[in-house]
C-alpha cells in the first residue's frame, strides 16, 4: 500500500468524486515504495512572472520512477472550445487526468 500524505481525505476532497476515487485507487494499488502527496500546495510563477498559489491534485514520488503530477478532472471536459462529455455520468474509470512526468535521472 502506498504512503499517502495526508493519510486521509479532507472533507473538501470527499465532495469531489473523481479525486476521492483516485485517492483510494492509488493508495490501494501501489506498493509502499511510492509516496503520494494529495492536494499539494506550492508557489509558482505565472506567465506574467507573478507569484501565485497553485495546487497539485496528486504528486507521486518513486525512487526508481521519479515524480508524476496528476491533475484530476471528472465529468465534462472542454478542450480547444470543443466539449467532450461522456455518454453516461463519469465513473472512476472515466475520470480524466492530465499527467506531467519528471524523471529523477534528468536532474543528476
């Protein structure tokens, strides 16, 4: 079982079905070599170079694999002005993720 930080979901997250489902799926399907940060807050710069608060839904760390950042979306997705909606309400398997991957070896 993966190590989750925080170990439990906040009340805010429990109202977001896609994140709650993914939280449990990641925790239960990955082994203890993974550390997963949920709802990870940090400071970043926007395109105007101003410092802003941002949140990463899931930041997954593995000594062997590196870092993986997941932005979770459930339901209707808009992309380039086109609406893509599932024909049925989203289930955990139909939740959408944007994935950003950083390989640790690239920084050595």
